[in-house]
């Protein structure tokens, strides 16, 4: 996809395309300041990590993946029993296909969102997939933070501040998952619910094997 640009942060260009403008408007309306600013940082940090790794993602697709990656945590998905990541992946795919993006590109975005809480897998896939996770890891976990320059970190957080971010994002993870605890099996969000939801009982992989219907 080709594009021209008019905005940049930390020397990362925000693609100036109709699709990007549509995504920004859609997510701005759908998400809180917390999730919107986090998602923009995920794009910027993902692109910065990609530059450091020598990857060349389609920035338009990376932007869509980053911006949609946490929409499954919002109020509109409070009745869903899917993994919140799959809710976000499905929403992004529908959004893209409705605007004429081809299935292969929509699939990349779907995978980037669906896998963003599955460590050690996305890094081996296409840059548009790998770098959503890289951006999330930098912003939420601090992984790779020290590999970026102080100037880049300052520019990104000046454009999209993170006041009380650690506490607030953990609250968002709790609120977005406590109604679907089984969806967190094998997922980092089981840790969140174990910390913050007194009613949560973690599924045990070993016990599932021992207790299933096979006689031996």
C-alpha cells in the first residue's frame, strides 16, 4: 500500500490515508483516552522496534492492528465469551474488508491482534504481526524499552502521555476479562484475574488432562 504522510512522532510517520483517518476516528469514538493513547503508543513503539530490527512493515496495516488491538476490552464486548483479542481481531477484519482491503492483508491484521498476548510466537511472523506485539511489550511490559533512545521515548510519551498507566491498564484488563474467565486459559490475563478478581479460579492444564474422559 502506498501513502503520503503529514504527521510524525519520534521520526515515525503516521500514514496520511483515508483508511488511517477512518481508523483513528472509529477508535477515538470507541475507546477511552487510556486505550486510545495506549494504542497509538503501540503503533509508534512497534514501528520503532521494527526499525531497530531492520523490519519494514506496511505502516498502514500496522496502524490498524495497533489501534484495534484492545477494542475487545471495551463495554461493547461485555457479553462476549471469546478471548478479547479475538473480538478485536474480528472487528478489525470486518472494518478492513468493508473498506475494500484484500483478505490477505486483513488476515495479517487479524493475526497481529489475535496473537498479541501470546509471547514468543508473533516475532517469527510477518512484520505487521510481529510489531503489534513488540509495541505492546514495550508499552505494557517495558520489554525493549531500553533499546529505544531517550529522545524517542520522550517524544512518544509527550504525544500520548501515560498518567497512572500501570494501574489503569490492569483495571482495563480486569474489566474486559472478568465476565469471561475461561477465555484466559493459557493467556497472560489469567494472571490479571488471579490478582484482581477474588472469585477467579484458574483452569489447571494438568488437572484437565488427569480428569478428562479418557480412561488412561
